[in-house]
C-alpha cells in the first residue's frame, strides 16, 4: 500500500508557503514584511505540537536565502533551498533547546554569530523548544537579540510561550499558530491518502482528524499507523480505526446519554454493552462520559472550535439540542456520581458491571426531583417520574450528594434566574463542621479535609467563627489555607481561632472508637459466639452498619 518507506509526516512536510495549510494570515503577514524589507530580528512561533512551527521557520529561512527570490516559490530547487530542506545549510543552524539549555551552549552560538554568512544572504538560527533555555541562557541572548548584526536572524519555536521571559518575547515578532480546522485537515489527509493509494473510508479519516486535535503531524502519523497495520486490499473503516486507536466515537456516548434521559434502561444497557464489545476500557468509557457531562453543562458557552475538535459539528448541535432537556442540578449530580464511580472502579473486581450499575443509577437520578426536605433527609431518593412510577424504590445515595442537591435547590429558589450556573454551585452555605467537611470533599480539597478530620478538635462552630484545638501533626499552613478557601466559597471573612480547651475528639478518632465499640458489641453477641463455635479461627476485623438504621 505505502510504497515509500519515508514516514508521511516527513514525506509531505510543506516546502513552500503555498504547501502550508491553516496558517494563511500568518503567512501573509510574514510575506508582506519580507517584501517590504521589514524583517524582524527574531520571529517567535507558538502553538500546539505539529501545527507547523519549525516547518514555517525553515520556509522563512528559505525565503530569506533563496537564490530565486523571496517568495519561496523555488520550483527548480536552488542550492540554498535544497540544503535548508536537508538541514545541512552552513548558514542556517537548527538547535533543539531541549538538549542545549545552558548558558555555555548559547555563548557558543553567539560566538558563531560573529562571522558573516558564507554562502547566503542571512545567517539564521532556528531554536526549537526555546522555552527550555535556562534563565542565564536567555540573559546571554538578550543583548544580541536587541542589536544583532545586519545579517543575523533568529527564529524561535515553542509550545510553551509562558515559560519565555517577557524581555525575550518583547524583542520578537510573535505569531500564534492556531490548530488546523477539522474540515481543512480532513481534506489534507484525504488528499495524501489518495496519493498513497491508501484504502480508507471518510469516517475513518474523520476519526483521525478528531483524535489529532488539529495537529497536522499527529494526523499524518495516525494515518501512517492505520495504513501500515492493515492487510493488503483491506479497507480502513471506522470500526477498524477505532480498534487501532483504542478510541470510540463520541456520538455513541451522546446517544447513550439521550437514552438515559428517556429512562430506557434496556436500551441503555445494550448500547453500553456494544461499546464495551468494541474493546473500550471501563475507565476510558467513564472518563469520556465525564467529559461529555462537561460539554452538556457548558455547551452554550462553547464554540465548536473551543471543544478542540473532540466534537464534530454534528455532535456539537446534538449536545446543544439534548441539553435543553436537562437541568444543571441533574448534570452536577451526574458529575458527582461519575467521579464517585471512577473511584469505585478501583475496588470492584468486575468493572464492566460497575459501569452498568452506574448508568442505571443515572436513569433513576435523572427522573428524580426533590419534593421536600424530609424526603431528602431520610437519606433516600424517591423516583417520582410518571414513567418510572411502577419502579418506585428506595435509592441509596451518599449524604454529601444529598446535601448538595438540597443546597443547590434552595439556592435556586432564592435566585430564579441565575446568570452564572457555576456561581450557583459555588455558593454553598456552611452551617456546621460537617458542612465544612462535606464542602471540602465536593471541592476536592482533600488535604484540608484530612486535616479537619484527623488533626483538628472542634471547640465551637458558628458562621464566620471557628474555634479549634489541634494536635502537633496539624499542617502549619492549615489556618491560612482554610481561611482562603472559606472566603472563596462563601465570600465572607472567617475567623479561625485556637483554644486551649481540649475540644471534641477528632472525627477520625470518633470513627475509630465507634468501630471499636461496635466490634466489642458484636463480639459479645450470641450470633458471633455461635459463629465461633462453628469456625473457631474466625476473626472479627470490622463492623459495618446499614445506613438506613442510622436515622
Ligand atoms: Zn530557492
């Protein structure tokens, strides 16, 4: 199929400005400035991997040094263009800053810059991954960068512009290369597939475009991999491509999401099993599902471009359509359950079944609307949707999730038209020490939660004022961190004071005592004595109480 052994990304590397795709504005600006003889001392290109930073750098080097003129239309390759293409032009040096980061490396380079070019008009230094240079190395560069000899030009490329000192950036002409548009990238690789006599469906190519997230190089190496791994005369279709890349199409997930909202349990399970049969790992599935929840939540503030090509136009409008049917509270709940299920995956032996249960839980959750406070505080969720009335069951949910529904719905009543849903989620009232611990887990402040549970003894708690005592393990930044977070979460200043009073025993301590008491109780029970008489080796390590009995 592929006759040439050269990898596609190298074989089809653009050699002239005309070959480049997706960077028209940048190219035009560069060409105009060269034509007007306003060539900057240094160019700086930033952008994600594989959008053409070093490719453009080389094309500029050719434009500046081409024997046939500046527009780099060098059809009959001149000697300069030819050797720049092959990276062996004596006056064009390519340096990878990842391996030459030190100040000595830069000094060596500057030493070379003192000699005028030998065979071309300009001496050009192309420095790739320039952000890797050390601080001293950048400093050494500065002076030359500001007043270089007439013949010297720098071209920098980086994926991480923020790591470059502002003093350097300000001395360069900066170009931000954008990701390549899906449609453009698709046409591009389809064209190459045809040139290579490859056999692949449009759907398979679209998947490649999606995975490569706007990077030409990624798209080409994926195409390479796909075509090489197929037998002769076999067509690369969507299914085969999904298998090769371990990727599954988001539209299947969107479909699944819709079925969940419709409450169609049987279909949900069967669609999931199909996805599973494609070899999708439960963890990958769940992560993608979480990502999708994010899109449902935020679709109105996103553009198709903004989703980094992970969603095609069709997916995008479908999500937008379905999102009208679902409110934010439910999405936030879905998210919470998703995160929790992700943790649960680690402890179950059959992850596949855990995912099925997760999806079934979502079906029931999506039809749940809190009716009154008592219902919530009972620790149970009733399914109240018409369609599911016959399914009415008690549903075990975790308390912090329930608290969250409560808080979110209370807040909503006060504020019927929230401008910003994220704010709505953010303002959670903290009325007790337990609320505080709950919000730490919701906000994923695990360090704070740990300190609160383990090393803090509560003396008194009122809004904006917490009095505690603590043990010697308490982190020294604890008070500072907690105050900052409390202000962030409640928009109020909280006073946290230390007390000499011993305070309540810590939560961890309490749990330990509780378990200890329970174990003792059970050990004294007749049931356990009976067990011991049958199995003399039996040991009792832990006692679990059912949640329902807690009330
Ligand atoms: Zn040339």
